[in-house]
């Protein structure tokens, strides 16, 4: 590991200051919890500094989303002055960039589950990092439970590190019997402006567009707006494109180049967007240009969109909800939690002082939940139970869960898998399963 280069490239980041403490703590403890505010550099710096403490094996780091896995791997490789796929690589669905030299693999959460099913010992792996764990997806909870099972039974040497910016660290530290290390942030002040009224959900894309146009006139910097889903993003983009086209036409009397420089470009950012268009959305603005990024929660964490000084937050997100009566899951538009609002606001304070427009009243904020609920509490557990059976565990409730799944949802999942002949009555997987 080129420690001097890492220090030269990223020694100014707050996360670098806790690297020695993390390495020394992991010599005494199998598990560790790390908290660091947005912008501290935990996702890019800490895995690199762990290389010296874990010279004999790979480091796996889980990210909630493919785009974040790409960006973080590229950033770490850049710090080392290497191409992606050498010391640092990534592995996501249908794509990987790793080699025999790769020591750090950035993965999406489902990939680790597949790795554990294939090899429950995680041979050749020295540490597993669960980044942005506050999102508490069912995949991250399952991956952590299986990793803890491997650690408990056959890999006591395996290190587990939980990292997040906003999380109930006390409860996780108790569950994992893990010490906590906290990093200072590098956040600039962000002013918060609340709406005077609560906006109707069916009108939220119109209000987001109106707020963006107002903010673009009053403040400098790029704009990041959070909307609940793809549909609202495309409707909001249509309004903005029309309004900005009129603005460009009014400026064209001076010169066409002046119009191009003065009018922001609008970029959507959501999971189903082709990768090349996602990269356009997160790329830095060129000198003299501004951009408006309309995003789902994909941009809440991990991703860095340089130049953002303004955040417009709809206060909404899409959530997959399981209905035990029908055995089906459906998407619902729901109010975000306070920790999600904090994550979104922090995006405006990465490079300079910023401003955050919240499209809800301060009174309504008191009614918001403090933390998002783990997906495992409400999700369809059928795929999870089948993965556990493939792992070789017949009883899902015996795993070391942070949040145990409900008995009724587990029963529904087992009954469905039995009817499909995917598992045996004792819970073991069948050849068909």
C-alpha cells in the first residue's frame, strides 16, 4: 500500500484522521462501527487505509447501489494512481472489473449474498465493510446476518465493519458487541427554508419545479432536487425544460453562446436510467455552466455530485410494501424520515455554504419518524428465505439478525416456497429451489 500517496491525495479529509484508530481497534475487536458525516471521506479513505492492517486477504465493501459502487471504486483507484481493476475493483450485477491483483472489491449488497451461498467461509476475505448501512435494505440485513453466521461458526478472524453517516450506533454496537469510532465532518453550513404549507403529493413535481426556478434566480451553484420516483422526475423535467427554453430564447438576442452559458442543463437521475446517462448527471459542471439534477433517493448517500449548493427536497420517496393478505408487494409514495432529510440536506454543504428548500412545514416535521424502518420489517421474505436455504441454514430465525423478521411473514414465505417445491418441509432447499 502506498500510504504516502494516500496521505498526499486524501490526508485532508476528516476520515483520514481516524484511520490509525480503526486499524488498532480491529487488532483487538472482530467488529467495529464507524460513523462519519457526509463529506468526511469514509467510503473512499477507510478501505484504502485498511489494506495495511489486513495484508493477507481481500476487503469487500458493500454499497446500496450500482452507481455508487462504480464511483467509489473509481475514486479509490484514482487516489492510488491506478486503473480500476488493479488494487481496487468493483463487482455489480452483470458487470465486474476485478483482477488477480484486486485487494478491495466494491460490491452491491446482493453480490455478497451470492458469494456466501457459493462459499460460506468467504475464503481469502479478511474484512467486510457495510457502507451506508442506515438504509437498512433487506439485502444488507441478510448479508450481515449470513456474514455474522460465518464469523461465529468458522471465521472468527473475519472483520465486520459497519459504516454510516446517520444511524442508531448505540443499538448496533450492542448487538455486534462492537466499539464505536466517530469521525468529524467537513460540512459547510446549510440554511434550511421550510414551506409555508404542506404540498399535495399529486402536485409535488410542480412545486419542485417552481422552487428550482426560484432558487436558480436567487442563488449560485448547481441544484439537486429529490423527487419520489421516475414519473415525477420526468414530469418535473418537462416543466423545467419548457421554462428554461423560454429563458434561453429571451437571452438569444445577445448571443446564442451567452444563452447556453446562462441557462442550466437538466439531468434526471434514477435507477432505471442507462449508466452513461447516470454518469452525465453526476459529472462536474463545466466552467461557466450550471446543472439541475432531478434524483430519487439514489443521490442521498455515497454519490458525490460536485458543485451542488442548493437542495430542493420533496420530502417523499417510494417504498415497496408487502401485503400479507394478498401475498403481493406494491410501491407506495411515503413521507421520508428525519434521518433521510438530514442526508439530503447535507448534499448542499459539501463544497461551500448551501441552502436547502424543504417542501413541508416545520409543524409537519415533528410528525416524521426519526429513523427509516428496516425493510425487513415490511418486505416480502420469499427470496430471502430461499437464499438462506441455499446458504445451508434451515431455520431463518436462528441467524444473528439485527432486526428479526416477523414470524408471520416468514411463515407466508415458507408456505409459498413449499407450494413451489423450492424447499423441503424441514426448510432445506430442493434441486428445483
